[in-house]
C-alpha cells in the first residue's frame, strides 16, 4: 500500500504533513512517487487566501477523474479547510465542502495526527519543529483561530528532547514553528502546566503586561544545543520582548533574518485589522532590534487592498517599507475569508484592478521584481 501527500500553504502545514507521513509508515505504507501510483492520497489544505482554497478544489476535481479509473483509491482532506469546517457548529461549511468535493472519502482534523512517531522529514539538513498550534489574536482578516483553534503549546521538555535527537541525527538547522511563536507557553503558564521552573517573560505593550511567554527561554535552550542555525516563524510585533532581543543578540547561531509581519503601514488600517500596534511602534521596535543586533535583516507579510484602504493609506505602507528596507516581503491582495471578522463587519470594497496595481507597485519596490 502506498500514500501520497500534497501540501498547500505554510511551513506549519509542511510540518504537519511530515507527521502524517510518519503515521502512514507506522502502518506499513510506503511513499508513492505520484498520485497515479498511490492507494491513498492526502491533501493538506490552506485557507489563508481564496486562491489557495481554489487550488484545492481544482486538484480534487482532477483526482475525481483518477478515482473513476481506480475506484479503490481513497482521498483524504485535512488541514485548515477541515479545521474551519469542523469548528463551524452549524455544519454548513462541512456540508458545502462535501457538495463541492464528492470524491473525498474522509475529512480528517489535523488534531488526529499526534507526535507519537518521528516525522518523515524530506530535508536532511533543516528540521521543522512545531512548538505551538493555533492562535488567540483574531486579526480581522485571518482564519487561523477558526482553522486551528486556540493556541496550544507543546511541553517545553518535549520540544527540547526532539531537538536533541535531531542534533544527534546530524541536522544542522532548526526552524521553530508556530502561528505566533513568541507567545509560546502563555497557555502553559496560565494553566499551571508548564513543565519548567523558568520565570515567564512578560511583554509590556500599550501600557500593560500583555501575556507571559516562555519563548526566550526555549529559544536560548535550543540555541545552546549547538545547531549551526536556529530560526523561528512567525512572530508578532506586539510580543517581541526585550528578553527575546537579548537572547538573539547573545547567540550568533540564531537567525539574523527576522520575519516580522507588519501587514500595513497605515494606523487606521492596522486598527481595522485588529493589529495591536501603530506604524510608529513597529518602526521603533525595528530600530531597537537593529541597535542590539546590527547585522539583522527583516522580512515581512503585507496585505494590500484591505477593506476601505485609500490610496493615501496604501502609500503609508510604501513609506514604511522604504524606512525598514525589508529584505523580502510576502505581499497578498486582500481576499474575504469565511468566519473572519472582516468578512462580517467590513466591506471588501477595493476593486481588484486597484489591489493588483498596489501589489505590483509594492512587489517592485520591496522585492525588486519587475512587472
């Protein structure tokens, strides 16, 4: 029996697929070279953009034709699409998926895939290590809290054990993964489940202590294991503590390219997005990090054409990008997503041609890609 996994979306999804592969191999399956030679096909889905959702539907439609020739073929869909469907208590979204994709045999929630088996890693140099799953922030454009649920952190000692094993196996690089890595451990601290006596770090933001985090301690502990490089994604600006900056500065094997999503350079748009900082605060954080780590570079995520974005507000994003001088920006045109707050309370009223023009301008400015 053979399995084949197709993964859409972020590195967290790819890490999940490595664990799915491990479960198949524990059951005696081997990896197929293509869809055509597989007995079971798993589609690990992404819902962050409408385009990613449409690619899934297109693939399933093609696989349905393959299934007509191979009736015993089993098609399994998992990932964010299923997470959203099963979190919808009305059942309407799941019913819609079944109608659109009748060839699918099983909709599997990613929570069914645990950490009981060592992931099947395709990359033998760099290992993806999930440290948390889910998010509590509810940015108005984002479906992650609905697709993956509330933030749940893996035990501190379990993560270190996995990293030590990876070091013994000869891995040179580690990437710590979470929807918001720098809030890692907040749930463990609050519920008294933290399996460490380390003092939690509190981030002061907007005049208050926002949450307790163990991430600076975890990052330092992993860096001390001696990997050539330790990276992490994705971090939120409002949880980037002074202690975290100090840990990065202290350990030269921790990445000097920080992914710090800004989403917009306009304060009104940021507030509309439910991002808890201003453009000025973001720039101040960048300056603080650069002072402590002179060789640092930044990458970011930006959404253009968010609900009600004016030309002036878009230009504020250009201004911020010029000030930061990002090494790379992952730029997306806003698309309304089911269950996200923006789809319910805001109007997606920026015309597509305007969104595309802004995307092209910003991509040329930041990423130096000609259009």
